[in-house]
């Protein structure tokens, strides 16, 4: 944790990444983590969660893409012990994979209302204090209603910000379906961290770029990342890539703009289903 100019910042667990954002993510921020499949979003979240355990924060990890066991296994590949953190009541992994066998920390329904309710229950269980929330991913909640993304993200932020959470909300950019599921979230977010993959000379390379971080003089370059056995995600170096190499295809941008317009038209000051 670092405090400068009155802003308390949470380390992401990746030292070189923290250096790009003046030491970490400001407490209370809702940060959107976006990118295509396999670009490192989940691994980034795993580092963030683990740093929370180290720093004595409460950690709530909602997983919709992989099972709880898969997250624990992935963390253990980088020598991070989530099993112990769960036993020690420092961490709760909410499994939203809609399995046949549900337990106390499963989502019964894939709705934002259910998500928010479960996160608050988890927060109460873990107790008072600074809390890290990871929702990996939010896209699952608006798969069949993308125009609602902005409104749903707004609801999640509005309700949960009172609970002392600093959140990473993941959304996917699905190449195969030619649709981005992240729209809406980025507008509500205090920060946007974009992951990107590019094939260069027949080799897959991954990059990370901070597109937005309020109240922060953040780095503006794309940084190459590597995912290494035992270590996890590491930053290699800034790259000379041009911004257009990292931007989304024009067709996708157009679709996002149309969806944004649609959801803007639907948004009202108070979502009718916010009932607290
Ligand atoms: N132990 C490991 N050693 C090296 N590389 C690994 C290891 N575990 C995972 N990876 C790499 O990380 C990639 C997965 O990254 P991650 O799960 O963070 O992607 P993601 O952006 O969350 O994708 P999705 O949107 O599909 O969930 C794998 O495809 C693999 O290349
Ligand atoms: Mg993932």
C-alpha cells in the first residue's frame, strides 16, 4: 500500500505494474479489466487477490468463467496459496458457474441482484475492513442483454461502493462472436486496464495498457507481458507499438457505439430495481 497526495493505493501484486500507476489502484475504485481470451486477465486478478491476502485485506473473488477449484489450481501454479487463505477466512471465492451442486458460496442465479447480495454476505462474513473484490467476469451477467451492461455496472458500483471495496471487474472482448461484451462497464469504471494479444512473426505476444485511471498520472505506453511458470504475470518492457495496433477493429467499435447509444437511451437516474 502507498499513500501519496492523500490517496491510498492498493498494490496489484505486480511491482512493475504498480510503478505505472503511481503505486497502485486508489482505494474505493472500480476498475475495468478488458481483453480477449487468454490475454492474462484472470492471472492479473489472481495476483491482485493474493496481494490482498498479503496486505491483510478481505478478498472476495467471484468466478463465472472457471470453477473455484480451477482458480485455486491456477494460483497454486504460481505458488500462491488460496486454499489456506480460504481456511483462514481471509478470502471467499464465490462460484457462479451454475453447477449442479451448489454450496453456500455459489450463485443461485446469474443476475446482478444475486451477485450484489452474495458479495455483501461474503463481506459480512469476512468482517470489517478494506476489501478487494474481483468479478471475473461481468460479461456473463449481460450475455443475453448487452444493452443493459452500462445500467447493470452502474447498479453494482452504486450499491457496493459503500462496502469499502476496491474492485476489478473483468469483461471480455470475444473475437469469435465478433462482439464486445465490455461496453457500458468502461464508462462507469474509474479505471480501464486493457489486455491485448498480437501475433508477431508467428509468435503470440501479450500486452497491457492503462487506458484510464482517474486521479493518477499513469503510464500511457503498451507494455509487453509474459506469463511464466512459477511466477505468473510479469512485465517485460514498454513497446513501440502504435495505438492503432492495439485498438479494436472498426467494425467492433461501431457495434459498441450503437449498443452504448441504446443503453444510454434506457438509463434513468435511479434503476427501478435498486431497492435499498
Ligand atoms: N502455469 C503457467 N505457466 C505459463 N503460462 C501459463 C500458466 N498458466 C496459464 N498460462 C498462460 O495464461 C493463459 C491464460 O491466461 P488467463 O486465464 O489469465 O486469460 P484470460 O484473459 O483470463 O482469458 P479468458 O477471457 O478466456 O478467461 C494461458 O492460455 C497460458 O498461455
Ligand atoms: Mg479469465
